[in-house]
C-alpha cells in the first residue's frame, strides 16, 4: 500500500490518485480551499441563490437531514440566512437514542420536519441483500437519503435542495478537481456509493416489487424540470470544517457521544445509526483503512494534528472489531454472529490481511484482523 505523503490515506481508496510528489488529490483539493478559492465571491453567489428562492409563502429550501452534525449545521445556516426550510429525514437503518434526541433538537430550532419511516420489510430485505452481495449493509440507505428528499421537493414545489459537503472534493475521488456545486441524478449514479448496483436489481429479492421501490427511484427528468429542482452543496459556497462546525452545533444543543465511536477516535460522527459503524468496518476489511483514517486525514489537512499523530491514531483505532454495533446489526437482521463473520470474511482483502495455512484470516483475541507488515501505516 502506498500512503499519501501529506495525510495518511492509502492508494487502496477507490479512484484516489497521487501526483508526482506522492500527494493525494484530496490533499490537493484542500490546498485549493485554502489558497485558490475566493470564498467571499462564492458566498455572494450563494446569497443571490437565497434571494432568488425566498418566497412569500411556503418553504424556501428543502434540507435532507439525519440529525447528525452536518445536517444540523445546514439547518442552522439556512435559518441564519432567513430561509424557511422544510427538513426531510430518511429514517436511519438502526436509529440510536442519541440520534433521535439530536433530530428532536434540530426540529426544536424552529423547523418543520418530515420523518420518513419506510416499509421495514422491504428495507430490511435490501439491507441483507446489500450486505451479502455487495458487502455494503447501508446500500439502501445510500439510495434513500438521496432520492426521498428530492421526491418531497417535487411534491412541495421547492426548487432549492441544500446538501452538505461534496464528498468527492473533501475526501478525494475522480471528480475532486472539478469542484462541482450540484448534486443531481448523475452525481448520485457516479459517486453516491451504489457500487454498480441499480434500484431495479432489488426487484424479486424476497418478493420485492417495482411498486415497493417507488421512493428509492430518483424522480423523473420531467418531474424535476416541472419544479426546477436544483440540489447544491453548501460546502461549495462555504469552506467545510468539521470540527469548527461541530462546535457551532453543540452551542445549539447538539449532543456528542460520551466516548469515541467504535471505529474511530472521534465522538461526533455517525451518532444516529448503529449500522453505519458496521458499514465503516466493511470498508476497512475491503481496503485496509477505515473511519479512523478518514478522520485523521481531515484533521491533518485542517492542521488540527500532525501527520505523525495521524499515523498513531489511524493505527490505534482503524480495524477494531465493533462488537456493540455488530450485535445491534445481527439482532436487526436476525443473522447469527457466525453468519455475519462468514459474510464479512468473503469480502476481506487477502492481499492486506494475514491468513493461516488453511486460508483463514488470523484474528486477535478481540476479533480484530491482523494486517500484513508491508501494509501497516508508517
């Protein structure tokens, strides 16, 4: 594995690229944020969008929310700009009590909020299918968080949809250099984490029908055009800084966890869903890095820690077997722990992790995988 010379991201991250100096495109994007982008000009552009979308009645903007720190920040920003938002939450897979309280707190800021509680039978079938076939238990959530709010934008005649950060720009990827401001159908299909699967591929799984999947289908081009729905990234217009934004939402009643999340060293992300922790663990077994690396990279780029500290944190927290989240997930899916581990092993990267003479993965006493020495971050 080759690691970025500025942060700690490895080249196993899909479609991440490195330049001749060994620096990843996510770090180069961050340099542009600091040195090249005229943020005052972009803020003025956003204020023009705000002015164009303010109405005499009804909602000015639709904000997809989870109750997490990012969507809470989006809602606060909209209120500060004098917008009347409608917030739409696509219910998390396995909602946490802390996440529920943070969603209530967001609503209590003075916001109308729609919580979409999906058909649990259809959704659970898609969760299990995504887990077994794609190694992604959150596949239906990735779809629903992007499609359901747009359905409501069409139904409520709200042209402006306000998303958070552009993950391609912030975390690196093939579109990191384009600095795209729009989230639309094309962005979802290319960068929304669908892994080459389509919504219609779920038809027939546990007798799922096309009608069962209505909310997961992106509205038609005709519906989008009839309202003029346009989804924009707030992170295009204002510099995205996770820790500073977290401090701001805490001032408005947002709660962080009492300790770090199982797969990382922070206590402010993935608070709303147990299943997302399983998703992060699956990323680790596939690519050899996890949420701890993601957070270390962001903290390094924002100069909150040094690269040396990032190396220590990523090595300490990445890849720990998340016992609590896995128990919640097995209870939800009715899979045994043995079935869960067997499916995870089928997606685990034998190039990165140690196996015994029978080809079985070597695991520590706590259930964590053992990396081959040449793949250890240094």
